[in-house]
C-alpha cells in the first residue's frame, strides 16, 4: 500500500469524516439523554463528592462500581452510556485504518 496513493487518502478521509460525525452524534445523544434526565445516573453527585482522594480499589468498594468489562452491563444509566460514547470515539482511527 502506497501512502502517496490519492485514492487511499480520499478513502481514509471519507471514513474519518463519517466515523467522526457518527461518534459526535452518538456522544451528543448520550449527553442529552443524561442531562435531560431521561436516563438516571448510576451514581448520585453526593456519592461522588470528595471521592477523588481514594485509590481506585477503595472507590470501587465504596460505590459498588463494576470492574473490568462489567461496565458494559450498566449502559442503561446515563453516565455509563456517556462513557461508552467516549470509548467509541477511541475506535475512530482503527476503523479508518481498517477501511
């Protein structure tokens, strides 16, 4: 594959444009569902206030937060859905390279 091939660069640019726009739209919808109160949060603000000084292991025990890939089972909550939307944005470049 030649990186100077105009056809490949244009294909990559089209994939980049499409995946970026889709990622933005998904993130925007997830945020609006969360802020609009359509999806309730997994954690209340009162629960999270002042927890930044604790190590992750203690914080996980205090809040009952899932570990590993278990957070995927919590997508019914607004804050977890926003996390998934951000994770999808991380897949934009690999998807474009695959294209």
